[in-house]
């Protein structure tokens, strides 16, 4: 279009008497242009209607009885082809996975390099790592207490006595024999947690503003923590006033994971295995403050200072106890 | 040039864009104002001014001549024809470009003087209008840009449909809306072929570089491909197809026509020079000639020397210099005593010389001119050195020869001589050219010489390559064999073989129709067997109107006829005739012709050199200018410049352009395949809620890291041997990315690749303790920061970071799997096996006639010979090794940089996807086998791209 206007602009300037001959020639040229431009313009205005029409024909062409450019037969064939194609592909996929799974042991994963050294978790765990309640308002701490009871149900002395055996403390409980043989688990009685067992004080100290928090170490098949020396737990204020955390009691023992609970043999053979726990009784924590606390495992082979993983061998949580 | 355009002031308005304005800042014009002659700068002229020009002047504006004296102008800047044209006050033609009484701005007055009235100045002059015509012609999208756009639409369509589909799925799966939107965006982004732009640019640049080596300067990168899809080449004649230099082409003496060598670098002339008539003729040619070599060119080849003199005399001078050696010394030995120079009234040139034979005291009168005028003055004719009376039979022979030479579009000159009797003209005789005190009739006719601006020697071959070279060989090679080798032919099977016309070459020239037709015939634009309507009429002896136009394959269209044609008529001509010559065309008409060709759906290339070509060059899909002969305007308007003016380079260009298209197709198939392998994991992640199989950064590393070099390497792919035998790509039908290609890449190979990668992914997780069944539906807990005792299939507990690290290992494994499977692509497109298959095929053909025995070559040797002939693309190997190398570096070198999400991978995981790579290859071979076995079948239609 721009071309046409420029041509006609030029024409206008040209019209001088002396140039009649020339103009005649030029007009012819322009006529050609005009004739050419008109269908072009037509095409431009038609496009949308055209497109809609084409689309309609494409969706369903009654003459050739085609839908999306294919007849029923063609569609049938192509769908059949893809059905067979993808079935074969799925078959190949399943076969490859099957062969791969055949090579795996059902009891021990092939590699354990990504899961060790162990991570750490705490209970009660509701929806974060901040434990905040007001002593005077039971509804603020009741969920924590319920969570603790729920979690410790599996550690009831009766249940433990029924399912598990007593082991020799201070040494790994190594069970030889066939891999597929069922392994025995050591008793970890709730009563071992003493003040934090919830037996004497069903509120786990929450009603007194002295909350109990349970710490457990992640299970890793075949892992022997501490290399002969039990792994112990300690807690301190993380980045803050050290005096806010004045005393913590650890149960059982001095906050150690006894060796007899290790190694773990996997959930298929070590069915009744209950992870050993360490209860931390925060008997004197600054009230009305957010106190960030880091509890770490200490022992040989334990890593607790990795920047990228804040749950590896340690755990950071916040205590906020109100009156 | 630029400087001049900037300084051109008002004269140059509107033409800055083109950067040409052929007037010098300091140009002065002699103007008659206020009854006195003034010297004014040319840009101060106004319409109505009376200007005076003389030989050597540039015409300062378009002027109508009111007084002339022997005025000749060189219109080459306008028409491209450098032959000086005489100007007079007579109105001879209603076309201003043809009439004698108008001289145009920017052309040069070669000789004589003239006075004229200014009728147009500045932009309104013819040349100014050509300039604005050229600048007014919009740049249209190149075919490759259209194809890429089509591809982008396709990818965008796929991306958005999948995105929306999965948005709906994720919403109905109760994902949060925000998450669903993130998925939507993620899917769309994953579909973007990030590396494609780089690859396309690199491919185009590489080709441009390759072409620069062959003296094709590509100004517009995308134009490279355009040349490949070109279906019509509109070529200018003078300077493009021809040498733009008058050369002696034929001689006639002793009743016989001899042809002379017209190639660019003639050193000898092969015709029979033993006849005494030739000796006489050569003497006339040498002596009756005022042209001289400029001094100081002794070391240059004769053909390249600069000559002072007009085109015909130059041609004769060079011709005689080549045959006789030192012309100047011959002239010195035959001292000139009198001369009548050529003028347009008597149409001959005459000179009288002493002879070089000291015994012979006679004077030699030599004369040349328009043959009929010369013959009028002759009473005898020289046959084999003897003078014989010129009877009607001999005159008839002369007429036949004259007509024949004239019919070939050549300019014919007659030559005659006379030895003046010694008695009447003693040595001391004073010749007076005004009173003509010597005889100028009853001379002895010696011969004719005809001259033409001959075609460049490379042109006929190039034209035939463009037009038809491939047809025969294409017919010989079975189509399925082509497919086998390429798998990527741009032609669809149904159209192959039905329509084999290749690139059409049309001549568009400002020259005379007869000359144009002769040149067209000699370069093969009009083939030897084809006829125009006029030829048929002549042969059948019927009026032109009665001839069935469809029978005539060739057409010569005059500019005057073109002027009266409607665009429908022009379309009809372009449709009905395959061999067309347009003669006497104006710049505007060139434009119209190009537009007409484009209306036929053709991709049009225009070659030209003059200012007059520049609008057409600009309008064409690809404009090709001549580098040496070309004017700056033409070069500016063109997309490509042939630096050595070699028309044959166009053929190279066509080949390169087609190659680029093929290679881009390969690149895109390569890119699309991998795109699906990047997209699939994301879709599965949404649907099955498994841990993310591949991360965004990893995808970027595939697209911009490992895959760039291989896809660029595809640009180095050599051309298939049939590349020039194919029909030009049909703009509308043969797309860069068609449905089959997309479906094949997306739904078949892409999916296979993804499945292969998923096997690796599941293997990694299973071997670390997460069996596939555990992984399904874990997404929310898996990604939760708070859950640090996430239990695996074996009862082990994982912290969040440990899981993430495992996830990155999964990314790396997925990445490695794709990287391992991608090179299979090279096998797929048959790069490695192409040669072997070729050899097997040849061996198969040869089984019947045992050529090994005939040739004395053992089969293994033959095998190797065949292999080395098609040298393999070494860059492909670079591509493969770089791909694996980069993957190794990323995995093991950068595996500890957590931000990149790569982890060092166990060695065995590199090979998990190999069975799938093999599966892909086998599948593709089966696909190709079935296509070959069952051409035209359902399989062929759906699986061939």
C-alpha cells in the first residue's frame, strides 16, 4: 500500500504539460499497480471469514467426510498405530523397569550414600519448628501434648514388652543369618523417658512451662552411629542470648542413643523396630521470648555443621513459652 | 558515493535511503538566464531553464533538446546499455525513454553539443523517480522468515495447547490455582526451542561465509535461503549475462561465414586465416580505425586494456591486435595520409594510407561502414584474393550473409578497399577530404565483420544448470533412493516426477529484441528447439494470430507490447511460456515483470547491474547485483552481490540455499525431539506427582549447552547429490516444518527419548531406596521443607536436603540420558550410513555387469573409493564429542556446584538409556524401510516428512 501512495504522490508532482507523453506511460504503470492492489486488499478483508470457513472445513468436511483432515478410516488407522506404538513402548518401559527391579534386593537398597549420615527430627511436630504456647491457656499446648501421646503410643511399656526383646545395652545388636530372616527389635520403653514419658505428668511439662521435646535420629539401614561410642545430644541457644536457656534435662541416660538399637535392618525384616529417642526437658527457658535452640548429635561420623542441610545431625527449633 | 548523496542538497531529497544520487556536489550547468549565459550549480536549475551541454558534461536535469549538433549521450547509468545514443530535436517515439529529443539527468553527453529546456529536476527526473521507486518498494519477508514464523506458530500452538490442557488437568486434580499457573508457564517455557535462533543465525552465517569464498557477498543473511527456493531468475542482459563489451563474433569473406572466439580471455583466433582475402580484410580492419590503446598497458592482456574510442572500433582494434600483433606499428608502417571520420549521414569511415611495401608506391584507400552503403560503392568483390565483378548472384550471397548475421542480433560492418592507380595519384598527391579529389565508388568489397556483446563464457552452463541440468539425472535416480539418503527431501512424493521444471530463467533487458533473443539463444535461456509464436508463424506461413500460443514455449516480449498489457495478459504469458525474454523494458516494467512472477507464486531472484535494475532488485525476493559492473544503486538495493560478476555463482547460491533449508529441517527435527524429552517429565510430574525429573537449569544446559554445537554442526552437512535435481521448493506446500515432521518428532521419537530417560530416572531412585511405586503421588511431602524424616521404600528416613540432592542426581541422569540419545539422531538422518548405503546400492547395480573385472579394481577398493568420494561431515563428530564432553564437564566438573543442580553421576547410569537409543534407531530404519517398500501407502503418507 505504501508503495502505491508513493507512486501516486510522484504522479501528482509530475503533471506538467511538457510531460504528457511521459504521464501516459506512467499512468499505464499505475493502472497495473491499482489492479494488482485491489485483489490484495480483498484478500486482507477476507482473511477472518476465510479463516473461520477453513477452520470449519478442517473440523468437519462434509464432502470428503473428514474430521481434522482425516477420514474415519484414516483416524482409525492412525489411532491403531499409536495404540500399538505406545503399547509396545510401555511394554519396553515396563520390561526395562522389571529387569532393573529384579537386580535390586528387597531388603537393602543398593546405595546408601545419599541418606547417611543421619538427619534428625523432633516430636511434637505440628506444622513447623516453632513450639509456642501459653502456660495459662491449655488449648495452646494441648495439641502438642496430644501429638506426644500419639507418637509415644508405640513406645508403651506393654506394647514394647509384647513385641520386642530386651537387649544388652552398650553394644550393637548385630543379627546375622539370612537377609530375608525376620530381625528382632530391642525394647525402648516409654518409661525410660522418665519425666518426659507422660506417665507421671500427662502434659509432658507443658502445663508447667517446662516442655518436653523428643528427638529422634533418622533410620538408615545398616548404619552404626558413633562407631562404638553412643551418640549423645546437646542443646544450646542458636545465635542469641545464651542465658535464655538455662537448663535442659536429657533422658534416657545423659541424652545418648544406646548402641543396642543399631543397626537397623529395614522395614521388611525389622518389622517392630522402634527408633530410640532422646527426650529433652527444657526445665528453665526464658519466658515470653522466642528462644532459638539448636540440638545436635555428637559422635564419630556424625555431621552436624553442614550449611546446606540444617537437619543433618542437628535440628533447630524455636521455643516460645508464655505465661 | 555517500558523501555525494549527503551533499546533494535539494537534488537528492528522498533518495538518502538508497544512498545514491549520481550527481556531484560541484556539478555546474551552463544556463541561459536574463539573456546571458551563466554558470550555475546544477541544483539551482528550475523547470524552463535553457541549458547548454557539450561533450563530457553530465546532463544536469531531464531536458528536452531544442538544438543539437552531433550530440551523443551515454545512458548507461539509466538503462545499463553503455552504447552511446545519438540525440536530436526530433520527436521519434512516444515513450520518453525511447525518443531522441530527451536527455536524462545523470547521463553523460559523450560528444557533440546541445541546448535544451529543463523539464524535470531532482526527484522528479527519471533517475530520481527510479530512486524513489526503489526506496518505495517495501522489503517483504524472506521465505525463510516466513518458514521460521510458521514454525514458531506451530511451536507456540503446541505449547499453549499442552499448557492449557495441563492447566485444566492440574486444576481438576485440585492443585492450587497458583501452582497450576506456574505449571502452565513452565510448560510453555519448556516448549521454547532456545537454541534454534542461534542455530539458524549460525547456519546462515556459515553459508554466507562459504559463499563469500566463492565471491558471493551476502548482504542480507536470510537471502541465502531465499536463493535456494528461487523458482524464477529474472536476469538483466547487459553486463550480467554478457560481457558488456563489443566483440567481433563473425566474419564473412570468400562467401563464407567464419565465427570468431568471443570468450573473455581470447589470445588467438581459430578461424582459417590463410585466404588472401583475409589479409586484405585484416589490413582494412587495422587501418580504417581511429581507436588506440591508452599508453602504459603493454603488460596487460589485450582484452583488459583500456581503449580510447567507441565500442565497435575498440572491438575491431582488439580483434586485430589479437590476430596481427602490434597494430600501432602496422599503422605506423602504413602512414595515414587522409581520413574522413564516421558520421551518421554518410555512415562510413574512410582513410587513405601509404602501403608498407616500399616497392609499391600506390595509395591504399580503405573504407568501412554500414554494409548496404559500402556495397553501393563497390563494383567488385574479392573472392580468394581475386577481384571479381559484383554480379547479382554475389550481391545475393552478400544479402544472405548480411541478413543471417543481422538476424543473430549482431552489428554488421562492411569493409572495402581500393588501391589507387599510381599514375593518377603519385606519391606527392595532396588528398583533400572536403572536395573528395579521390574515388569513393567502384571499390572492391572485401568482407563483413559482425560484432556482439557476447555472453560470459560461464553463463550458458549456469543457465542450463539452473534450468534443466537435473532433469535427466533426477529421472535416473529412483525417488526412493533419494529418500533413503536424505529422509528430508523437501519435495513431497506425489509431486515429484509430475512437474520437473526447475528454476526458470527470464531475461529482462533494455536492449533490442533481436539482440536479446540472440543472446538468450546463445546462453540457453531460449533453448535451441523451442520457438516463439512468431517463429511458428513463419515456419507454418500463417499469420501470428492463428498460431496456437500454447505450442510456443518461448516468447520475446517487447517493452511496447508490455505497456499495453493488462496484468492478466502478463500472467498468461508468464504461465504459458517457459522461456521468456523481455526486451526494451523500462525500470518500471522490470518491476511489473517481477511482480507478475511473484503473482504466480514464484520466489523471484533478479540479477542486474544498472540503476535501472534497482527497483526490480529491491522488489525481488532476492536481488543480486554485479560487483564489478554493478552500479552502487544496484548494489545497495540488492541482497547479494556477485563480486566477480560470475553468473555461475548464482547456481552455487541456489545450491547453498537449498542446503540450508535441508539442514535447518534436520536441526529442527533435532530440536523438537529433545524438546519433548524436556517437556514430558514436567507433564508426568504434574499428573503422577513424582519428584521433579528434570530441572529448569538442566533444560537450559541441554538447549544452550550440549545441543548448540551439534545443531550447528548440522549446518555443515554436505549437500545431497540430488540437491540441484529437485524442483524448487513450493512456498505454499513444502514447509520447513510440516505436520509429519512435528508429529514424528513430538509423538514418536520425542516420546521414545523421554521413556528412555525415565527408565534412567526410576533406576536412580530405585537404587537409592525409592522404588517406582513409592514415588507416585509423593510430590507434596517430597518437596516439603519441614519433613525431614521422609521414609523410603526400605524404611530409611531422608532429610529434605538429602532428597533434593537425590532429585538433582535424577536431573543429571535425565540430562545424561537425553544427551546419550540425541546423537542417535545423526544415525537417524543417516549421516553415517548414507555412504555405506550408497555403496551397497552401487554394488547392487553393478552385480549385473561386473565392472570390477572390467576396471580391474577389487570390490573392497571400489567400496573405499565410493566412500572417500562423499567426504563425511567431520564437524558432526565435533558435535557429538562436544556434546558428550560438555555433559562430562557438567556432571563431574561442576557436579559440586549446588546452584547448577548437577551431581557427579555413577558411571553405569550413562548407559541405562542406550537400549532406547538403539530402539529409536531401529524404529527409524524400519520406518524408512517401510516407506521405501510401500511408496504411496498409508505408512508413507503419515511417516514421511
